[in-house]
């Protein structure tokens, strides 16, 4: 519709106006739903609604560290379903990769644990996995670290009653992937990198040099949800999402842009606006 067209035109204009303008992405589960990975909070299709079959006391319990200690089964079931390796990046992931190819990517802050940013070819230096990943594990008691396979190999179970839970060889407690559960700290890289990026955004000359694109997230989980709020007022923000959320709703700024719709659709239209459609098509088909 009209508002989306206006947002696409305006963002395209801003990106072309300053040929060196760099982009910071802040993304969530919505950019991966088209890959076949459900998000968490969408009313019909979200994971939290469909976790009922796991007999959870409340949906978020699946990522709750105290609940996990009592009953790790639901997390194992979820991990088996979502484990990286069987999904392909979306058009939006490849759209972000284009910014790297064009030397215009500053950072991607992602809440996702699907590692599709890396699978799309984006280099590790640009990616901040705010909620961790499956690449390594730790013991929930003594914190001893374990390689990826210690958990992954246990996902081979046939029925939920036959799961052989991964345990620490030192203290026999449960081990879990280094995915951030409610009640756990975010990785130091999240705080360190944001401190750096924020300093850059606050610099006098940064106003036209940086653009923040928030996409596919309900901005419901802190501290991630406070990133858009912390973006200095002179930096342009755009929200690409099916619904209005978080800081964009509660403290709307005059300069904010909103694309209300699917992230892949926005990627397609923005790529056309930038003259990048052929490049995007090529990346998606490779
Ligand atoms: P949510 O499920 O909370 O929000 C996804 C948002 O994306 C919603 O606003 C949807 O409307 C929107 N959306 C879905 N599909 C879309 C599409 N194709 N195009 C555009 N928008 C779309 O997911 P997150 O915000 O990522 O924690 O959730 C944050 C954290 O909560 C997750 O990282 C997870 C969860 O607890 C952990 O995994 C530790
Ligand atoms: Zn231990």
C-alpha cells in the first residue's frame, strides 16, 4: 500500500544519497518464518502457542533455566525440531548479505539461533548472536564447557521417554547448549559490540552515515528490545514487520519509517529500489 511504497522510496533515497551509508540490522524470528521455522509469538503459528503438547506450565518455560533443570524434555524436543542444518536462508537473509557485498554492512544483531545469517554467507565479524547458539554447551551447575556434539548426539532419540540427557562428566549435572535462557546472561560480545557501535552512532558525523533496520521481531524480550530505543535520535530507524511493535509504537520518532508486511517482500522491493534485484536473485538461487 501507500505507506509501504513511501517507506521503500524513502529508504532507497537515503541509501543512495549517502553512498557510504552503513546499515545496522536488528532482527528476530520473523525473518526466518518463510524458511519454515516458526516464530514464538504469532497468534496461530507461533511456537509458544503450539508448545501446549509439551505439557509446559507456561510457554516460555521451554527456555527457562529452572524449569530445564527439573524437566529438560521439552527443550530437547524443541531443539530436535529446530536444530540448524535443515533450513535455507530467506530472501531477507540474502538481502542483508548484499549489504556486506556492497561494503555497507556495519552489524547484524540477531535474536535467532538458526545461524541462517552465517549460512547466507555473512561473516562472523558482522554478526552478533544475542541469544547464543548451538555451537557449544555448558554444564548448568559447574559451568564446564563441552563441544557441540555432546548435546547434538543426544537428539537422536526415537520417543521422548527414551531421551538420554547429556550430562557433565565432572559433576553429573545437565549440560545445555550456549543458547540464552530466561534467567541467563547475554554473551559479552552483545554488550561489547553494542557499546562500540553506539559510540560510532553518537559521533557528530554519523547522522547521515548510518541507518538502523529493525525486522521480524516483536521487541518483547529485554535487553535486546532496548536496542532500538537506545539508537540516538538523529539516526534514522525503520521497522519492517507484520505489526507495529516496541519502541516504534511507544516512542515513535518523527523520522521513523515503517514497512508493514513480510520481510521478504520488503527485501524484494528495496533491492529493486537499489538496483540490486539481479544480485539478490543470484544469491537466492546459488
Ligand atoms: P517473536 O515471535 O516474539 O516476534 C516475531 C515478530 O515477527 C512478530 O511481531 C511477527 O508479527 C513478526 N513476523 C512474523 N513473520 C514475519 C514475516 N514473514 N515478515 C515480517 N514480520 C513477521 O520473535 P522474536 O521477537 O525474535 O528467545 O522473539 C524474541 C525472543 O523470544 C527469541 O529470541 C526467543 C524468544 O523467547 C530465545 O530463543 C532465547
Ligand atoms: Zn558440571
